[in-house]
C-alpha cells in the first residue's frame, strides 16, 4: 500500500513539473494547439507547430548552469524563455513569423542589481522588430555611500540581424548584454559629469 502511494505521488509530482515547463498554445494561428517546452536534458527550447506537422524546431543549447529558475511562459505575442540568477535575469520573446513559417526572436529584456561601484541596477529592453532600446538604470557611488542614483531613462537604436529560434543560444543574450552594459557605462559617465 505504501509503495502504491509513493508511486502515485512520484507520478503526480513528475506530471506537475512537466506541465509547468510546457506551453500549449496556438502559436501559428491555424486553430490547432502547438507545444513549446524547454528540454532540460538537451538544454534547448523545442517548439512543435501544427503548421510544420509538429516537427521539432529547436534552439541551440542554452547554458543554464548556476541559474535559480528558468523556463517557458506565455506572452501575448507568442512565448518567452526566461532565466534568472541571484542578481540578474533575462527574458527572450518569440513570435511565429508567418512569412518564413518559423519562430523569430522579437525582443529581449534583462535586469541587474548590485551594491558595488561597478554594478548596474535596473533594466533594459530591445524591440528587435524596430531596433529600439530603452534603458532604465541607476548606479552606486560607494565612496559617498550613495546607492541607486538614477540615470535618466534613455532610448537609442540597437539593430540586430533577424534571429530565429534555430539560431538562439545564450550568445545572443550575451551580445545584447554587452551592448547594454556599454550604454550603461556611457550614460553613467554623462550623469556623473553633470553632477560635478
């Protein structure tokens, strides 16, 4: 009897965790439900669309080591892949592109927080369809013990080539993070110079 209860518990627990990792939604707008999930063994995002006869479309491997949480979730345009660490995280937004009959990366966001002089605090996003970047950041002046000094919100162009799910890996996010970090440093220096 105890063994049966244990087996039922394990089945329900594994079913619940799988259900949380899988998104069922009509992504290609043909009235048939599609599937998107993160394969934790292969470390790839997999989409199965009815318009491609449910043939697996997968990302490149994504490094999830040291992350505190990650997964797939619904959004109004399609779906998001999110990954969080203790002091930073990212969200990558995907949408079905009818013209190419595949899934395209349409936006990215990231957030950071920290207490050192070099840490950025805040968030940024880029709309990949328009190439528009928005940064909402603050910095720390450790010497004066003044933390979270706001930098005025700034907007700029940040073009990327078209990126599809089959091209996606953490390298795409790292490229966005590098460009965003350079903009943070530039605008932090402008804000500091205006105070002096």
